[in-house]
C-alpha cells in the first residue's frame, strides 16, 4: 500500500488502513468472484487517503512525573507572579 502511494511504510496510518482492509474483507462475500481484483485495486487507490503528514523534526518530550516518589525527574509547575 505504501509503495502504491509512493511514501515510506511508516507514513501510512495503520488504524485507517486496517479499517479499510477489514471493510473490504467483510464485503468480499457479496461480490462476484471476477470482481475481486477490482476490489483490491480500489483498496490500493484509497491508499493516498491513509498517508500521514511528515513528522516534525526537533520535537522532544522527556519523561517527567508530578510526584517526587519516582526515579524520573519531577515536573516543575510554573509559578504565577
């Protein structure tokens, strides 16, 4: 699917793609045997809707906790003046 959309595999939304695949699988029994390749082709054409935006570089979220009884650094709450 990622190859068809010409993106890296990590840019395809797993949740959305899974929904589409399961929906296609659930409706396959209603279609004629000769239409199966067309259903799979339609699923591949939908892949462009599953592409996620590129990740933002330079984002960092170090682990912090609110309580002091932990091995991680505590979160400093801003003091209002």
